[in-house]
C-alpha cells in the first residue's frame, strides 16, 4: 500500500478514507459485507490505507448483517456490516432489525447514489433514511461531507449507550469522494464496545426491590438477555446463592447462570419451557425480571406468571418495564450496577432470616421430572432419529467451551430446553427478535471470527438450510472449523406442528422434497456426513468435531410435528 502513508499525513482525506480511519479509531477489526458499484471508493480506501481492519466477503448482505450480529454478541464490540445501495441495502435489513431488537450494537453502512443525482432516477436510488428508520436506534444518510465524522460518532454513541441497538449510515458515492478535514477524525473510544457509559439505579427503587424480594415467600428470578449483555453473570450467581432463589431464563437469557448451577431452572415459557418448569413460575408469589421484555413467548402469552404474582423488574430500558404486567417495583439502570447494588443491600439487610428460598431443592425436583422424560427419548434410539438424541449426543461430544447458534424450528426449543452448558456467559445464541430462518450459519461465522479458539456450532432446520446454503462457500473460503448440524425432515415442521395442534391437521403447503445437504456441503468444499441410524450419530459428531476444517452433519430426523417438543404454543 505504497501511498497510504502519504495519504495518512495529508491535512484532508476523502470521505471513504475518513470512514475507514473513523472505524479504525473505534477499534473495528472486521467488516462483513458484499461489494457494489456505489461502494467502490470505500473498498478502494480499505485497499489503500493501513488500518488493521479485515473485510470478510459474504455471499449475501443478509448474511453480513447476521455475521456482524454474531460477532458483536460474543465480543461486546460493535459489529460492522456493509452493502451497496438498492438491493444491498434492502437485503441487509434482517440482520439490522434482529440486532436492534436484541439490544446488540451493529452498524450497517450502505453506500448510496450521489446526493447530486437524487431524483434523477439513478439506478438503485432508494430512500434509505425511510427504510432504516424503524429498524434502528439511530440512522442517517451522510448527505454532506462536513457531517460525516459527527454522524459516525453519533451512530456509535447511540448504538452503545442506554439500551444498545443498531445504527445505519447511508454513504453516498459523491460524499465518499469529497474532501474531509483530517482534524475531524476522532473517536469517543469507549463507544466501540457495549454497553458503554453505564448508569446506575435510583437507590430508593433498589431498597424497595430488596424489601419486596426479602418479604416474598416463594420468589423466582427470570433473566432475559440483559444479564449476559451487561456482564452481570457473577453478581447474579452471588445473589442466587445468597438467597438460594430459583433462577429461570428466557431463550435469550441462557448463560445468565451456568446450566449446572443448582439454582438454575433453565428456560421457561412456551418455547423451550416444559410443564415441570412452568409450574415453578406459576407457583411464585413474586417474579423478578432481569433485563427481560416479559414478552409473549417468555410468559406463554401472559399466562405464566399468573396475574396475581408480584412483579419486580430490573432493566436498562424503561419501555420494557410494565409493558405486559403491572409492575410493583421498577429498577431502571444498567443490570450489572443494579445487581451489585442489590447484592450489597440484601447482604447488609438485618432480615437475614428470610434469605433462604429453597431454590436449589425446587430446581432439582423440576429438573428431575424434565430430564427423566428427555432421557427416555434421547436413549430410545428410535428411527427417524429423535431431536432429543441429537441434543444429548452433541452434549456428550462437544467441548465445554462450545458456542451453539440455533435457528428456529427444531433447533431453538430443543437446545434451549435440554442442552446443558457448564459455564455462565454467551454459549447459546438464537435470533429471538424476529426468528428469521437462515440466521445461524452466518451468525456462527461471525461468532467464530470473534472467538477463534472456541468450538462453534450452527444448528439449523432444513428450511433454514435453504435460506443460507450459499454461505457454505464463505465457510469453506475462510476454512472455519464450524460444525453445522441439519435437522433434515423435509418440512417446515414448526408450521406443520401449528396446523396439527390448532387447525385439525389440515396440512397445507408445508412439505418439501428432501435435499441431500451433505452433498450440497461437499460441493462447496465442506466435509460432510449423512446420518440416518441412531447408533452412528455420536461417532459421526465426534469425527466432525475433531476435523480441523468446516463440517456439516445431515441428520435424518423425526419431523417436529411428530416429536415431543418442549413447546406449549405454536403461535407466539
Ligand atoms: C424468514 C422466515 N420465514 C418464515 C418463518 C416462519 N417459520 C417459523 S418456523 C418455520 C419452519 C421451520 O422449518 P425448518 O427450518 O425446516 O425447521 P423444522 O421446523 O422443520 O425443524 C417457519 C416457516 C420464519 N421464521 N422466518
Ligand atoms: Mg424442517
């Protein structure tokens, strides 16, 4: 890059170069994206400058968004994706909205037609401002070079402070080529990670929460994604142990406490919850939500907990509190700061007689019932292979540092309910905001770039495979040692299960042909296996995990509508 030093020393640089320098200043290490005409100056700046950023070429902008999301979830750094004007901008949107609704900091940059050509019908013209407005926490098209640096800083500030979220910057072709003053290139560095600029709770609300919890007879904690997001796992464990209280989670809240922790009840709600764990929530006189929206799936459409339970809700976003349940005590603030303050308050409380809520015993009883039923099926060796066996065998074969990325369909409820991770932290990821099929492979790729030393799995249904198979090329090109599992059942099984349970088995437009997923993977250069015999599964999984490159295991599986799925409602 011979001219990069010369350019770096100039008093002005062009817009594309300024963007690269700003991203570098925010310590961005990866950009996931796909090229286009209006992006040429930006790519040229990435080519010429010396910046320490690696561009990961994807095969679809949807994947770029999901990769940035997966990367951000495991690193706590802002994930960056990019695509071109028009089709690239419209294709990148699913990852942006998924990240935004999941409180994950993802910056999407889409190039745009020149500001001066607007209204003259240039190819790919699109009102990007309007498109991204409902999908992001903050968005804007950089319509003047003088606004560039400030808008980039605003995007990072918005993404990482308060409730984290996604941002979009439209980047017109002529602004990429326009002159920018070098002295405007600076970053507020702490906005490269999230959550940043944490703020603590009102001490009075905290006192009220502590008093309400200690005054309960049968309280439970339900954690959403906020605990892991805030890095509050160890203080939560200390609270759980001090109070011996039951800790349940939502699907997104997995990892708040290790699955092996005696107080960890596991996932509750209509997807991933089972009757035995739901009973624990229904029996609670107080439910303490931590960083949780208490939405339709978590609460089984507002039936669990019951309306009579007292609700205490901790969240950094006041809009999530009291959205579904009248709330007795709201504690608004960063989860880690709030829980640290709560721990201090309850350990200093004189009312220590009430600080044993018998949680470990309640959890042990419910889990015994849940896993007795699960193990019988997992060990049944029935054909087609039942999802229980897939979870159990992977749990046996996978290393304990594994990170599982699961698509909707069979993977999400089964892995949420039954896969046991012996550590707290981000070991399970699923796209719970919109649940779009085809998320997991790309998100797993982003995860692997963020956590190069962890074993990463993408678990998908065959419907999801159809959405994402092009990205097997990316997997092969970067030679990432991710193992993909496909639940092959030749059906959009989740929907068929809904037709079975709610529409008297009037099966309509849900079945499709079997694809030889292993052959498709092999064609992309991914080592693959097909498994139809239950006795072979564990051995193949072990072989796939030991293989140093990308692998895929295609499993002929019991269709979801016939399985004993941990799902109580098929319509969320
Ligand atoms: C993009 C998108 N379109 C439609 C849906 C609705 N949907 C939810 S689950 C599901 C079926 C999933 O099928 P598959 O991936 O084969 O998994 P299975 O249920 O068969 O295990 C569908 C169509 C969705 N979640 N995302
Ligand atoms: Mg299927």
